[in-house]
C-alpha cells in the first residue's frame, strides 16, 4: 500500500511537469564547441519520457529474467537434494537390513546429488564399515569426521567407542574427553567416561569431569558427592604407602562426601595407624562406633584393634560405652572376651543372641566358648557343624550381576563402577545402602 501511494504521487508529479512543459513551450539552446543546437521544450520532454520508459522496461526485464533464473536454479537444486536424500534413506534401510551391496549402490547415487555436503556420505560410510567390521576404514572415516565442525562430534564418539571395544582405554578416554567438552549432554557419555576413568585409575580426571557434569546439570548433587568420594578414596589408596599424610587429607575429603561408609572408614583408620598416632586412632574408633555400629564396621574395627594391640577389654568397654545394648556392640565384646579368655563375659553377652536360629557367626562364637571354657570338643564340633549350613556374612553383592565378593571396590569383580551394595541390607543402617 505504501509503495502504491509513492508510485501514484510520482506519476502525478510527472504528469504535472509534462503538462506544464507542453502548455508553456520554450526554446532550449546548447552550445557544443563552435556549434549551437536549439530545440523546443516539448521535444526535450518527449525524449525524457521515452528514456524513462526505456529504462523502466530494461529494469523490468532484468529483474524478471534474474528471478526466473534464480527460481530455476533453486528448483533444480531442490530436486537434486530430494533425490540425494531419497537415496540416503534407501541406503540406510539397506544398512539396517545388512544389505551392503545395495547400501554401496545407493551411496554412490547419493554422492552424485549431495556432492557439496560430505557429512551424510561419511555417516553412511561409517555405518557400512560397521556392518562389514572393516575397522581400519571405519577409523579413517571417523578421523575425517573430526576435521569438520558438522561431524566432529560423531567422529569423536565413533573413535571413543572403537577404542573402547578394542580395550584401548587410554585413547578411548582422550576422544571421549574431547567429545565431553564439545557436548557434555550426550546420553551415557559421562557414565562411560567415569567407567574408563576407573579402568585406567585416572581418579583426578573423575573429579574434574564430575564437577563439569554437575555444573552442566547432567548429574545431581548426590551423584556428584558419590563419585567425588570414590575419587578421593582411590587417590588416598594410591598415596597411602608413599605419603600417608597426603593420603589422610584425601580420605577425610572422601568421608565428607560420603559419611560413615565402612570401606572409607577402614582406610582412614589404617592411615592413622600407619602414622603411629595411637591417641587419634583410639579416638576415631570410638567416634565411628558411637555413630553407627554395624557388622561391616565391626569387622574393620576388630582388625585395626588387633593390629595395634588394643585388645584389652577396658578399651573395648570404652568403644561400646554409648551403645552397649546394641547387638553389634555385644558381638564386638564377645569377640574380644574370647580373645582374652574371659569366658564368663563372653557367655553372659551371647545368651540373648542365640535364639532359635543363630547366625553362622554366633555358632562359631559358641564353638570357641565351649572349647575354651569347658574344653568340650564334642559341643564345640557340634556348633561348628551347625555353622557350616549357614550363609557367610559380611559380603558385598554387585547389584547388576548379583555376584558377591568379600571386599568393597570401586570397580567390582564383574567390571561395573560403584555397583557393590551390602549383601544383607537389613543388618545395616540406611547409611550403607
């Protein structure tokens, strides 16, 4: 509408000017060199009008032909793209059906129409080589992919998976790390890098990646703390023999992220013991037992007490002072009463724990008491025989494979990261779940 109004005003002005010129003719003279040219204003107006008309026609024809050619080129390009994508779809269907001959045929046809963009061609090649298990060519395609911004993520992911399948965890991590910094939100990428970090014992990178993943909202705070606690625990284990003071700093960080976790407590107490700080060791044993007495902690504390020659019952009474009526405290006392040959104390505390279905551990305690107090080998053997039909306690189980193992490890014997849980969860507080 606006353009129409402007055009109308221009026409009206032109008509007014022409009308004025034709109504009031005058002579126009031009001196060119020694010659003088004269003509009326009417002729000048007619020539000007003809020039404008010619210019308009010329401009009209120019734009008309230009847009027609452009439209033709666009239509032609669209048809080529349409055919190219059609052959790409046909090729991908052939790949899905593992029909490599057809996939190669359609791939060649696709390249005729999509030769300006190699991205789809590389993607298709990679799928064909995957089916053929042509790993050398597949690796070459991925290397080409990482040179282009459009396909570099696909290239890094392919190279990571390729090296992971070949159990080359070092290179798998390098490519995975680059992919992570390109696009951290790729599904299962963080979990894959965590697994590789555990396999290669690259615990510092686990800490860095976890912080990055949390900042990108890929993992929640609980997962962050869980994985960082494991990272610091494993670093403390590595430092334990060479630099126990530094190891102590890392295990304390691990316990800050995951409080009262028995495997972490075990390492903490072992480091303190290595530093020969007996006062602190006693203090921490009493502290941990006071917070959460359980059968896993009892096994850990018992070993530490024996290794550091703290088996005197006076110290055991100090340890269980705040929760003496707890079953686990009674078992701890029974264990060391037997070691100290205090049979009366052992029998007094075990009487309420036997019941109709005593555990394997209680049976073995009774075998020691009967043999030690009364030298009754028959009764002792009877308790031992009874214990043999009962399940072994104090074990961990992989929640993925259901395979058990005695010691907790960040990477289970089945090969899964942080997959171990307490075998008998009802015997331990929710803190250990």
